[in-house]
């Protein structure tokens, strides 16, 4: 009870609550605009959060991260265009319901399922927090290195059919992290006598280039979409009642979201696929899936909204981000000298619980906002693409320049923006580059610290958790190569 009250005290500040409200509402708006997405918004906002108190800055980013998928369901249901990438599965059953003049029912059901998934995930993890607090101190340098390596491998193998190029991009990210002064003896690496490279390649500059500027270029070179919205009929509260008629699908989907969210590199897509498959196979009317089945919509939205809270587990417990958005949040921790990892659970458990309570409050705020403002909110899907591109372009360069008042950073960001645009046009993922930069730094520091007590290769895995992680790495690689072999064999 004392821990809970201490966590509530951290949140019960006007600036924290205002940040949570702004992040929640802003995340819904950003998610509802096709072509923007939370990664672009968080990349643009990152430089501004560095001057804030840690809990305030993180609350803004958590608000956008956790609420964008609510907003992303709106265009997915109304115009068959997902607002964020993870709302793609929502179109399968959401848009057919719109075509049957049941758009408001579909929106209500999506909001309710998202709310259940978000709250279910947070409650599970608050209950699980004491267990994490006991397990986290068992991770030393070797265990964290192996966990980071496992996370990087999982990210690579998750890109089925593109694993080789994802691995190459992850290695490129690791290389980018080595440019500049190395972290132990402070000798220069890969600077080629160029003073502007001595400080290294800034993660935020790369993030803004790969995600924000590349998206701006992509929107600017395209044509504006012509969108016609059908009128909404009916009440928005009916989704809560309809959700209550499918408790099994909602609970199982939420569980998939929690489990998949805690595994680096897996995330929403796998959780949605497993949930949707389960819902279809367990349904009495599987033939209706893809044609407006409410169970399909519940499975997709519950699973993807259960992931954000769960994805904070490896970030907070081990300092290991599982995807690009949590990697961006990690930089906010580091700027404020708050180091995620085992020590955070021992010394700042109230801070950890406060973040989860913020996610819980976030879901309540978003649901209330959506129920009250959907009729006005749906108009944002009609904003022209090229206008959005111009806005993102300007805000991105302002954000890059504000980091260090450096024109060189703007040029570097522009180069990565062009590179990201090329990757986007070729349908190649840019996320491995960011995770390579973040995890590469963690792996280098932890490997050097862990090797101080290692005399033989087997000494590196002579502890139980290290051995388990090593065996997991071998298992993941073995399964991946087996799948590659079977795919090759069946061609």
C-alpha cells in the first residue's frame, strides 16, 4: 500500500496529468491521420522532452504510444486505411461492418476492445511487478548482454523473408553506434580526422531522419487522397455491452498481447495474428471472419492494445527496447540519468509503478475522449497528405536543429531521411537500424564489463540465467534456419 501511495504521489502533479492528457488526446489524433503514426510523432517530440522532468517527458510519449492505436482504428474502419501499421488487421472486419452501415457499432466495439486490452495488460503487469523486482537483480553484465543479443536476434528473425537484410541493417546500426569516442578509453573510432564525427552519430538525429523526414518525403511525392465519409448512426456505448458477450475471446487476446509484448522484436503483429487465428478457430461461425465478424474486431484490437504496457517490461527491467518506440523512450531515461535495468526496480520501484498507473489512467482518458468526440474526430482523416508532409518536414528540421543548434545535424538527418525514404519505397524495415544503435551500445558496455571475470568461453554462461538465455538464442537460431530450409525446400 505504501508503494502504491508513493506512486500515486508521483502522478498527482498538475504537469504530469497535463502531459498525460496532451499525450493521450494527441496520440488519438495522430493515430487517426493515415500516414503519420506514433513513430513520427514521438521522433518529432523527443527533443522537447529532454528539457522536461523524466516522469513528465515519459508520460507524454507513453500517452502517444498507448493511444495511437485507438485512433488508428478510425480510418481502418471508416475508409479501409489503417491509421497505424498495427491497425491493418482491424480493416478485415471493421470496414465490412461500415459497408453494412454499422460504422458506429464497429467503432464502439474497437474502442471497447482496445480499452479492455490496455487495462487488462496494465493490471497483469502491476500484479507481476513484485516478481520482476525479485528477478531483475539476478541479471548481471553477462545476462544483460545475452538478453540484448537475444532481443536483436528476435527482431531480425521476426522479419520473415527479409531476415538477411534486417540483419545487415541491424549491423549497420551497431556500426553507427561505434562512430566517435568509445565508452571506456575514449579513443576515437571511425572519425577519419573529422571533428564533427567525434561526438558520434546522434540517435535522435537518425530517428528523426529515418522515421519523420522519410515519411514527409513519402507524403510529399504522392497525391492527396479523396475521402468520403458515411454518416454515423447509433450509440457508442453499445460496444461495451457487445464486448461482454465475448469474454473468452477478449481475455485470450489480451493474454497473447501481454506475452508477445514482453518478448523483444515480436510485438503487436504476432499478438494480433495469434489472437485472430484463435478467435476464428474457436468461433461458431468462422466463415463470417473477414466479412464483419465482431469477434475478429475484438481479437485484433484487444491484442494490439495489450502490447504497449507489456513492451515496457524488458525496457524497464533490463534496459532493452523491443522496438523503435521503446528505443526512443530509452533515450529520455538516459538524458535524465535514470538508467533502466535491475537497479531501477530496486531503487525506484515507485517510479515503475507510476508509469503503469499512467498507462491505466491513459486508457480511461482516451475512452472518455473517444466516446465524446468521435463525430468531430473523424474529420481529421480528410487532412491532405501533402499538407501533412510539409508540416512533418518543418517540425522535423526544427527538432533536429534544437538538439545541438547544429546545421550539420540537419544535413545528417536529411541524408538518413533520403535513406529511409528509399527503404520505405522498397518495403524494407528501418527499425533494425535503430535497435542496432541502441542495443549495440548496451552490448558493448556489458560485454566489456562481463569479460573482466571470464577466462574461458564457458565461463560466460556458467550462471543459470546466462545459460538459459544462451540456450534460447540457440533455439531461436535453430528454429529460424529450420524454417528457412523448409521454405526453400517447398519452393
